[in-house]
C-alpha cells in the first residue's frame, strides 16, 4: 500500500497497487475529494494495522443459526401442510 497526497487539494489517501495487479479494482488512483489522478507518494510501503478487538463468539452464532433454521423448518412444514398434503389425500 502507498500513502499518497493529492497535488491539487492536499488530501491524503491510500492506494493498494498489489490488489490492482491481481485484477481487483479495490483502490482508485484518483483523489476521493477532487477526482484528480496527480499525486505525490508519501510512503511507499505502508503497513496497515487491522482492528482485532472483535472476537467471534461461535456459540452465539450457532444458536442464531439453529434458531433461523428452526423458523425455516416451521415455515416449510406449514407450506407443505397447506399446499401439498391436500393433493396427496
């Protein structure tokens, strides 16, 4: 990643050229404020620290998934009773 500064409005933003080389269009070389593609590179190898405070609680996610599947099963059973069982009798 590169930290760059727009030469027109002096807005600082990041460009990720590695992702662009692999076919992903994540970064945009133009300034987000004025749209100019003329910039000055401030730091060529920026290391970004990600926020890792969020912890995934697997038990809560599993309980939510079980509840959603139970609701789906009940709705499916109701649809079967309403639309399919009358034709089978």
